C-alpha cells in the first residue's frame, strides 16, 4: 500500500467535516504525504534494473580439485622453468569479472579507482594505445563509455589495487573469502590441472574453431594488427563479452585471451623457480623484480604465444589499461 492509498484509507475511516478547516486539513495531509514520499525515495533509492541482471552478489565459481602438476614449460621462456607444484582444492570464477559487477561495488561504496585518481587510462584510438583523460572502468577499450547493455563485458581500466579492493568488499559483503588467484592456481586451472602443457586445446589451433579471443584475422582487418594469426578468425577484433567462446574442459570461460587477469603474486623470476612446492604464493616484494604484479592469459591485443598456459607477464599494481581485467578465486571451505 503506497502513501496516497494510506491517505485514502484514513480519509474514509476518519471523514473530516466539510468547511474551510476541513479543506485546510486535507491540504496539510497531502503536502505532508508528498514530503514523506519525496524523502523516502531519496533515502531508499531503487536498484537500477540493469545491475540486478548482470551482477549476482555471489559470482558463479567452479570447484577446481587440487593436485600436483608441472608448472612452467620446457619449451617456454627461461623464466618459465618447469618445476613441480601442488595446489589445494579451490574455487575459481567461471568468468572474468564484468563491468556490471564492478559498478555495483563502486555504487555501493563510492570507491575511486586508480584511473579515477590519476585521471587517465590507456585506450586504443584506432592506431596506437594511448592515454585518455577521464577513462575509467565504465569505458570500453576505445575510450567510449559503455551502455548498460554492455555491462556483461569484462571490466578493464582497473588496477591490481582496484581488483584487490573489489575482492575485499565482496568478501565482507558475502562472508566468503574472495581473492585473486595465485599464479600457481591460475596456471593449474589454465593447464586443465596439468593435463596440457602448451594450449588448453592442444599444441595446434584446431581448424575452423573459435577457441579464444586474441589477435586474429578480425584484428588484422580492423586495426591492421601486424602480429595477427593469419589462419585464425575468432570473430572479435577487440574485447568479447565475458561469456563468449566455449569454456575450457574445467568449465572456465576466456582463461586464454580476451583480457589479461591479475594474480595475487608479486612478479619474481627467482620465486617462480625456487618458491615453495605446495601452494606457492609470492607475498614478498623485492626491488629487482617485485615492483610488478603477475598477469596471466593474454588478451584480445596479443598474439598466439601469449595464449600458452605457462606464458607470464606483469603490470605495475597501481596502473590500469584496456587489456587487463581479473577473475576471482575463493578458498574451498568458505561459504
Ligand atoms: Ca580476436
Ligand atoms: Ca582472460
């Protein structure tokens, strides 16, 4: 029952005698109800409908059963040295975190991202990647503000620090323990629990199959990408929605390509090779390599080599760009 209906109910139950005083009382009642209605709307705003559609408070997670695997690669770069690692069971986000999910966090908390604080982020302007003033998580890779109908795209223009802030907020809001995956967790899941060593789809690209979003024929046609894979067409010259492409054999979407994904570790060449064997997680910052955080998986902007499950890269923790996003992990045993 709304406030006007409530007024009608009392007016019927407690009729006021006709005359000037009765009319004045009615006028006072209507004005008071308008006042209450105005402030009740202001204090209890309705959730925009598009957010309800795209951002479940509890994101879809996939249970990754723990085990042992060979992290790194014998054929890869020298800082990808193959070594044995064991990983406990954990949950990993089914999708890259979306614009809609991140917007909910910003609306609820008033959080200012690194891009908001510095006043810019990197965008692609059709010729090169350049700084753009005012670009933040609501913008696409070209620097155009996303429409609500595009909130299912992975969020970009967020820093590692922003991603961690999101994890902390979601953990507090739900009582579960959300965090960024460690580098070992990420590679364990990308390699299908150690079953593959090069790509999740095998050593070669399957003919006529769209397996991941990276630099392909579409990129070559749209932005003359010099490193595009000449015989592969995934249909996306730029970023694809977070639920596009078939999932890998563990049920995870876009682990390879689309946007790079922040990991919890500091980047450190030595730790990757010499860190502890069980659940490695590099939490110590060293000046030599430790000024950057690990990113994994490659993006729409990279070539095929970045799709290798052991491929490593890094980013400064307070910088954002149009090619890096993130995916959540959750400890098994938490809600
Ligand atoms: Ca592509
Ligand atoms: Ca990805």
